[in-house]
């Protein structure tokens, strides 16, 4: 564990890029072997806006990593935050607890707030208006959302007292986890169900991408599924009944257009239909 944290403490930017691209490539290939939805769609054409928003996420986060580093150094040097106020513990437990807590503050919490706040929901819509969810959807986020998520992660560093090694380790795990749970892959139902008691599985997260409420407002988890189960936001829906997108934004062509998606947060708010299937 010490060697792992030492590596992530000074992980080069190109290594982080390798994790991003490597995970994307792996799950892209896996989708061709064991697809969940066999309906044909033009994968490369579909990927273009999603890859664009992946790049904007990198552009937003890369220069801001410096502030994360400085903040993590400050909390460590000043013994500030939850991790620094707890009794001494084994390194593996310290790292796991740090990852666990930042998954809540930096991912679950902002995701929940985005769905419950009209202004932020309009920003988050870019992610939800994908009609063919696959591994490229994982980083389909408007640049404004990338900034919002960054601010929550920064707050998490101060609240938790997270050293930079755990921050970068968490971000790397998060990238692969979201690529996995968005991937258009079909796991055996029992395995997917078992996984969902610990981590966010593909079937669990696909429910969140169903086009109608109340399913859209469920299963907010990023890596760990415990937050949804703990706070009552966990829902199930048979994967064969899932329809991707948002019911009040049915135009697939518009929802695949980069220019349209960039101005999405500035359009009129549209209320989803509350109609359980």
C-alpha cells in the first residue's frame, strides 16, 4: 500500500492519461464482445461528442490539479480534516477510508444536488441526454459540470484531510469505475446484483439513465453503492425495460450536437414526467 500511495503522490500526467485511454479502450472492446443492448448504433459517430466532452473535462481539471495539490499539502501539514483527527490506523484502512469519504463528498453529494437543483440539472442534462449509453458516456459532462465536481472534490480535501496520493488514486479509480458502470456490457444478472452491494454495477447505474422519473433520480453512486442504499436513493428496474435519455428532450440529433449541448445549461428548464413504468 505504501508503494502504491508513493506512486500516486507523484503520478505523471501522462500516466493518468494512460489510465483514462486504457480503460476507455478496454471497455469499448468488451462492449463488442458482450453488449447489453444489441440494437445497432454508429459507435464512432456516437462517440464524437462524448470524446469532445472528455477532453473538455481534462482541460478543466488539469490546470486545477495544482490547487488540489497545494490544498492536500496544507491539510497534511496542519493535521486538518477527518482523517487527521482520527486515531492512528493501518495504512490500508486509512487509504480505504479516504477513498470512501471522498467518493461521498466529491461524487455522490454533488450528483444528488445536481438532480435536485433546477439550475444545476440543466448543466447535468448534457450527461443524461445520451440516447446510447456506453463507456464513452462516462465523461460526457459539460465544462461547467466539470468545474462543479472539481469544487466539491476540493471541499472534500479540506473536510476529509485527504493527502494528494489518495486524491489521485481516487480519481484514477473513479475514471475506471465510471467507464465500467456506463459500459454497454451484459453481466450475468446474479453477478451484477452481487456487485451492486459493494460497487456501482452496470445494471444499477443504467437505471439512473432511464428516461423517466423516478428512476432518473436514483442510483447516484460513483464507485460505492452504499451511499444510495444508506440514503434511500437506490432503485431497481429490469435492464430490458430501460430506455436511455430524458423524456422531455427526445431529439436524438440535437442531443448529439456539440454546439447544442454546450448551450444546454442556458435553455429553458423542462420538467421531467413523473410516470413509473
